[in-house]
């Protein structure tokens, strides 16, 4: 007996003209995340996508020198000090008529729970592979999460400016380890210090890198594959090798089919270097076309189309103290259908109450701007006095609840001991707010009289982050 797909139809609050505009706006939205193993270059690629998308005038460095600027996505003080991402951030920019919502996620395994929740809000993922190290353990885990959620994956082989594995070896490793066929969209011209550009297989063009400052956008110019300029850049022998490889791919390579890509049966592969900017122009151009518009979402009542006219969305992240001076609390809402308007009243199905969404913002990491309207696929930050929780849904009129946001059992525990007993009130407030973000879970041992709090987390590095944030944001020192 064949299973039937049940689609949810919510009441239509729009006339025909408004609905046409809604569908046109939704069609321009692209919401994606970048997944990788730590140190594969994810934060650098994120910064360069913002640069090439026009959201930044100058890219920062993950470990900025004195007087230099840090990356836009790593806004916490501990991220700037350690050179790692410890919290997901949302970054938005426009590119080629598309409104891009980039979900920057931590790469470190200790913060994987935050990454898994953020992936629930993405429609596409960029899988970053280090050409020197190949497919690494955290990449495998995140790939499996994307596959489980049916998220199509675009692969970017990074650090081609370093001497790494042979491109064919990398393709074979991806197919063998991850079990997904690879279809190279472009092919590297040289490698290591001789990496000078890419051959675009889809457009049958050869692109030579112009060079220049790494912190600024640098373009590529088109030449012929048999051009003397290219032969001079990489050498006659290397050029002959590239021609043979391109010819081999044309006869033996996996053909790209969009439907297979959208269903997760093939991944297009791009080669480049986020650090030097080589290959970023053609990658972003193709990705804007490849990334699908917002997809339908599974609810407890059936499947909800992204262009359904009634507003709905779910909270996938809570962040306290993005602005420490105002002790704010922001709920990140992924809009799944309809149109968001600032000041609108919506239903909160978990409590059955009506909420007014009067304070809404969009992001460039920690920086924010007031948003008056947004559409399905967009990420909106809602100022929250403590009502919302991760996984909560918001909707117009008819209650809609989305499939669950993952939550994992903690594997590590520590007992919190307060250095200054007079700061107990601040400690309670800090632990309550930080535990609501989902990074750690808060427990108490009923058998002990002193009832010191116990923190549980998936990774031990979370405890260091909590200790740092308690000291920096709440003025509390713990031991």
C-alpha cells in the first residue's frame, strides 16, 4: 500500500496581487550553511563570501594581527582570542538578485549540537574539504546529518594554494567515504604555489586568477585553455596534464543532473582557495544558481509549502547577551511560510498565547538592523523576554508545529563552585540564561545539601566557554 503525502493548507490572508509578490520574494531566498572539520577554512570562506557578496569592504582574519580586523562571523571575545567559532551566527547579503541567508556554524566537535540545530534551518549546505587532509571525521558526521535531513550539498575543495592530494584522489575519497557521487563543476589549473585558476567545465571557459590583496575582492579573467599565458603560468607539462584530465572527465566523469543534486544523490565539486580568493568568483556565481529556493517543511499535520500565504516559522537558536550592555536575549526564527511583518500578532502553540512580534532584527553577526518585513526562507531575530524556547513554532491562526529540533544527552559533567558567595544571584541568572541557549544543560543533585549546580555538555570545551561568558557577561567567577 503506497503512502500518501499530506500537504497542509493554511488560511490565505492575501489577495492575488499580494500572493504573487510573496511567491516572487520567496523564489529569491537562499538559506545555506557551511559544514566542515575544524581548520578546513570555514570561517575564512564565510568572510570571503561576504566580501564577494558586497556585505564587507575588507575581509578580516581568523587570527587578526594587532590593529587588524577580525572576521565578521566570529563576534564573541573568546572567538577572537582563540581563533575558533563557538556559536552559530547569521549573516545576510544580496547577490545576483538573490537574498542570501548564510548560517555560520562552529566546526569543532564540542559545539556540534549547535551545528545540528542550525542545519535544521538550512535548505542547502556547502561542504568544505581541505585538499591536504581530505575527508575528516567531523565532516563525515555533518554530512550524515545533511543526508538525514535531505539537504543538498555543494562541495568546495579548499586550500588549493597548498600542496595537497591529487584532485582525482580527493574525488575518489569523497565518493568512497561519504558514498555520494561527485561531479566536478570546475577543475584546478595547477596546485600549491602554481595554482593559478580553474577550468569551468559547465561554461567551457578557462579562468586565470588576477592576484592581489587577500583582504579585498580580486577577479579572474577568461583565457583559452591552449593560451601561451596559461602555459607560462603553470608550465607546458602541467598544462598538458590539465588538458588530459579535462578530457578524461568529459568521458568518464559523473554527469551533473539538478534533480539528483536536489535529492542528495550527487554533489557538484568546486576547487579553489578561500585564503587567496582564487576560484571564489565562479564558485559564488554557480552557487547562487545551484542553491534551491526555500523547500517545503514537515509539520505534525503534514507538509507545508514554502509559498503558503500564512506566516509560520520555528525557533532554532537562542542567544543571550549579543549586546552585553543591554542584557538582551534574541530568538533566531526561521520563516517557513508566508510573510513576516514587524508588529504582527502570532500564535505560540506551545503556550496557546498570542505574541506581538514588535522588536525584530536582521543580522551581520553581532550587528543588527531593524527589519520591517521578511519572507519564507529568511532568518529573523526576535527580542525575547524569556517566553520562547528552542523548537518553538510561531504561526498565524491555525496551529502548526514543525518536526523536532535535535537535543543530545550530555556526555560530560562538571560541578560549579562559586568563588564569591555574594554573586549567587548573578550566577543563577547567568546559568539560567546560558542553559536556555542549549549549549549546556543545568542539573542539581538533590542528595547534597549545598545544591551546587551541575553542568552537562556534549563537549568539554563548552565548559570553558561558559566559564568565560559568566565572567565577561555576568561578572561571576567560578571554580
